[in-house]
């Protein structure tokens, strides 16, 4: 699973009452990477909910990534973990979760992206392009950061912040090919159709 290949549409979701049905609908619409990210869950809840999503993703051959916690990702058999600038360093995450796991790493500025090139990660995230409620207090990076990432990143990069069918073409023009989506899917009344619209914009 550490080879992300042509995977392009990455769902990042908090826990929710219909979590499994929601994730399955998103995958049916074209999501091909799933991350569980919920800052309000305690460790036991992350283990319980994460294990359910991990099993669902295995049945669909979709990588399952847990946010922040390499120790819990190892325990539930996640395919990988995503860490931020203030979380466990990627090298520590790698030692915990093993050589074959997927490790993602957040970057928000050219200096962080440059430093990420030396880290033992499989992909990075770049953004948020637009300011987003999921990252309160963090200003948007704008499209110029995507141009920089396309020119300087040695790892595959996924764009965060504001991806919709309407904004994806400009992001692609700036050099992006992979996209993390939160609100466009989590706030949709029809996540399968919403994912399909995103997928069409990405693949067009």
C-alpha cells in the first residue's frame, strides 16, 4: 500500500454516526484514499472507530490513513498515518509503524516543503490553499504554493483546502494532481454524487 500510484482523491473525515455508510458512498463515487481525523475522540474511541474503517477500506482495496497517532495506527492495522508539523516527527512515526506503511506529512510553506524532501515519508500535503474551518487560524497559502510544490517536491503531494469541482481546474493548472477533500464531501447530502463530481474534475 505504500505505493500510492495513481490515487488522486483523498477523503479526510471526522467520526460521524453514519461513518461506514458515508465512507463507502464516497469510495463508490471515486475516493481512493481515506483518512480518519477527529481531534475530539479519545484513544479508545479512535481504536474502535478506526478499526471499523480500516476493515471497510481493506475490502475495497483503498488505503486507510489515521491522523496524528502512529501508535494507534499500528494497533488497528491502518495502512499508514498522517502527521503534522507539531506531531510525532516522520522518522519516529516510521520507526513505530514500520517500513512498509504509508506516512504522510503536512506542509504549509516552502521552507517546510524543502525540509520534507529529507523525511522518510510517502507523500506530503500542501496547503490549505484557501483558509478553512478545519484548520482554524491558518491563512490560505494561495495557488503559488502549488506551483512551488510542483517544482520542488520530491514526494507526491496532495492539495488541501477548498477543493471543489469549480476550484480544481485552477489547482491543476498550478501543478496539482492529487486532492484532499473534507467539507465538500462531509457536508453533502449525496456523498457518492459529490465524490463523482470531484473525480470528474480531477480526471478531465
